[in-house]
């Protein structure tokens, strides 16, 4: 299996999950810093204060990324690190950190792809109303313009928001993520509308401050519904289910996707949500509907439907003992075929898989090696489906594995390990897992290594077992 010659192979992380340095060199507080202080909010009371200490060790980490063969690295910039109060005077040390990180990546032959907001709203802005305040779109635009002005001479690829369904749904409805709110449904829709305005204003600000032509997208959650068979009837109901709003919540594709890519909210959502939809002022939808170069999407799993006798979708339950990840998420490789296909059909934009991966139980063995065959098999099967979609004519430009290294997994603390690089969070020792070596072979062969090795009697890819580790004392960031 071969991917297009211009296909981008990468891995991803986010600022709060890896950087640490929570109080270093003028960084301000974020809603996640505050949330982690709440008793019982995060597993075992863990925080992102240190995380992977990437703020001080980015030189070592970039060297490891290069050893994995990454062509691109998706990172997020920390809003409170560069604007400690969210607006106003920038923090020179924060901007210099991202200068150095971007330069290190480019020096290693790795293209930076920057996400502006990966959930770490500055605390001062939250206290001014956060996403419930319509001015949040202006705050975000100021931040976006600052980062574009500083980095767009070197960074081409940008994303505005990561998974608005999650930080609105889990953070403002369920209270399980920062800022830990349980808002009424009208307020939930108001926060959603303001966050979409922020996306649009952010795109405008990126372009207005750009020093070169940019490629801009975003990275929502992909809620993917797959057909049980390839029949036309099953395909029709699966496509419809992927883009239908049936519940009064934000866990869907189209309330966000149609606004961003079509310039209007979907009719079924407007009908279902009724009088709870916030005021939409003149020009709002035009602001939200900015031209994009790509549609980023985070896909980890999916569900399955078939066509019933009345032509409506019928859910297909998972079989007993169906495989799941260590997080309990279903393993559903077909979601990386149908998700990009359906989204490309609906929105007409090239697709970039901005996150895909699995949590696994990864423990160093007696020799210090970390064998993770489950992650290799998971990724191989998902990438095979992605390659099939490309072969069937779906425009897909890249894939970012989540994540480059084990990190702070939000309310799960350090319990869930998604990385291709194992991190000992006590010593900060990094160890390449087997999956890191395997992924390097996938990149080197542009997908050719996804085909099972003919010499393997079990039909599984052969993985090198020599694991290198990085010296824990190596540091490349601010002192």
C-alpha cells in the first residue's frame, strides 16, 4: 500500500499535556491549572504542572521526533504562556519559547502544524465570562494575530480550535473537564456560538497578520457512523446518521461543521434546539464561515448502523468481547475510511486526520524496552482503511498519530498512555516504544510497511526490537 507522494506523516501533542513549566518565565494561569486543584477532579490529584517537561526538554524531544522520522509535528501554543492575562501585553519569554521550538523543528526537517486553542483558556478571561462572553471572539482574534505575526514567516499550517464538542460538552455541560461547568442548554449553545465566532475571527486575524500564504483548518471531533455492509441502503443510512442531530447536546458533527463550512446551522438542529438557540446577529454566520484550506478531524472510533425494513438506521451492537483500548474505546478501523469519505463529500475540503491513536498498557520490560504490539496493530489497521479511502478517490492530505509521547491525559491524569514514546513521569526518561520504530518504517516507505510482511507467518508486520533511549539529563529549552 502506497500513499500519495505529498501525503504528510506526523504526530501530535498539546501544550498543557506536555509542556509543564506551569509557572515558568511569566506564564499565566489557565482554566486547566485551576481545574486540577479541585479535589477529585483529576485522577489521583495529578496536574500538568510538570507533565513531560517539554518546556525545558524540547531539544531532546525534537531529536526523538527526528529519530521517529516525523515529517510534521502538530503542537498547540499555550495562550496563557504568550498572553498571561489573555489579552494585552505579550510575554516575551513565551514567544521566545515558540520561536526556539519552531526553529528546532525546522532544523530537524519537521514541519510545525500549530493549533491555537487546545483547551487552555487563560484564567483571567474565564473570569470575564469565558466562552459565554461574546468578546471571547475578539480575545481569540488578538491572540491569533499575535501568533501569526510572530511565527507565520516560518509556519504555514494552522488550526484554530481543537475539538470544540469536547471542551464545550465535557467542560461546560458535564463538568468533567475544565472549567468544570454544568450550564443550561441555552448557555451551552451560547458558548458554542461564541467559540465558532472565535474560530472565524481567528482565521481572519491569522490571514491579516500573515507574512506568507497560510494553510488554515481546524480540528473538531469526528462522530463517525459506518455502514454494516457496502449496500446502497446501509451506506445511505450511515451517511445520514453521521450528519443528523437527534439529541439536545453538542455531540454531533453538523452544528459546528455546517456553520464553519456552509455558513449556516443545520435545519434539524435549529428545529430540535428551538428557542434555546442564541441570538444570531447580522454578519455572525459570515464571520464563522471563513474559507479554509483543509478540514482537520480527530477520529478514534465509530459506530455501525444498517438499514431497517422501513429504510431507517438501526444500530448494530458490538459483539461480546469486541476489542477496546485501555481507555475502553471501541476499536473501529473502518471509521478511518467512512469518516474522511463522508466529511470530504459533505464539505468539499481536503481531509487531514489531526488525531488518531489508542491508549495502551505500556510497561518497560526487564531490558527497558517497551513493546506495544497492540498499538502497532491498531494503527496498521486504521491506516489501511485510510489508504483504502484515498484509493477510492477521497482527498486526504495527512495523518497525525496521537500522540508523540505519553502525556497528561486531562481528567485521567497520567493513567492513560497514548504515546509512541514512553515517558517515566518521575525521572522524565524517554524510551521509544516498538510502535515508534514501526511508524518510522511506515513513513520511510510512504505506507508500504502497512502491508503484512510475507515472511511473517502470522501476517503481522515485523518490528525491530532494538530500542534506543534518550539521556534524561539532555535539555534544550529555557533554563
